[in-house]
């Protein structure tokens, strides 16, 4: 079992409300190896809460659920077509079996857009608490008729994506990277409730390894989500960028990827 702690090493607990599914709560607690409690206390500064609405991460007056129902408006044809990520992920070749990897899944909203656009998506999330929130959100969304078909195209894998990317054998058309933005970011992009995530996971500190692992995969595109005015991930300039008001998507296309991969292997041979 993996002991789940927050960054200050305080042990997290799972509060279970009276109306919650006890068996499911017990399963979550067992998987995370955390204790269940049945009363909320002022001393609980950060904890998981499981009630009739699902699983949430709670910090003081902030509560974070994974929730795909709020994505419904974005599924309308014109709305979906105009999503920056969908534009960035567009593949010119006609292929009815498109596969994508979200290497930093978080709460899965970007993966959801890729699935809605026709991709089968594997969502990698190594943080067990975030993975639990994501899985709970997917389970609830499967019971929503408007979302079920999309949710069925999404598969959560609780694993470090860097290691997984080094062993990819299947066809991958798009890889998405969305490493957590630094806490110092002043942009409105980091909504208040998502600040909770900084209490259980630090911003990406292995950018070079992450992007190199993605670029080494034989894929059409690697897409990197960044703050609009943020630096390129690991300082590596992409093929092009698609910009919005607060964020941008940096895209490495196939031709650039083949060139970059060739340089990578040449450099290995030169230094041996």
C-alpha cells in the first residue's frame, strides 16, 4: 500500500457522509491506504470528502470535484470545433481509429475534449489522490447519457507517464503534456479551487525528461499546454503555437519530431 500524504507530511483522511455509498468509500480508502472518519473537524485542514455528489478534495472553504457535466456546453459542434486543443490535435490523414495519450491527466478535462473529438485517450496520472478524483468523476459521468459515449473512450492509467512513454508499442497519433503551472504564476488561468492541487503535488520539476520521452515516441503530434506568456517547456521551441486569451498550445508536428528524434539519437552516438 502507498501512504498518501500532503506536502507537509500530514496524513490525509477520508470523511464519509451519512448519505454516501459506504462500500465505495471503503474501497477508495483501502486503495489509498487512508483512514475513514465520519465527523468533520476544524482540525482537518486538507482532506478527502465522499458524499452523494462524489469524491472531493477539501481545503478550508474550497472544495474540488472532478466534474465532466460542466463540459456539456463545449460539446456543441461549433464549440468543439473551435476549442484550441481540438484545433491543435487535428490530424489531416483520414483515420477512424485515432489514439491519444494525455501524459499529465490531472482531472481529465483536456482528455475529455480529445475523446469528444474522436480520439481514444489513455490518461496517465501518477498522483494517487488526483487519480482517485479523476476515476470518481469518470464513474459518475458514465451514468449521464450525453457523456457516456465519450467517457467510454477514456482509460485512466495510474502510472508515471515518463516511464510509460519509453515503452510505447501501439500506434499513437497525439501526445498531450500539461505539466502543472508553477505556484508563482499570477495568471487568472490558475483558478482558486485548483490551488488545492498545489498542496498535494508540486509543479513539474523534470521538464526535460518529460518532453524528451514524448518526442521520442513515433507520433504525429506532441502538444504542450502552457500559460499564454509562459516560457517554452524545457526551453524547446515547437513547430508552431495556437494561442488563446490565457493559454496557448505549443505543437511539435511529425516532420519536426522526426528531425528532433534523429538529432537525439545522433547526440547519443557522439557522446558514447
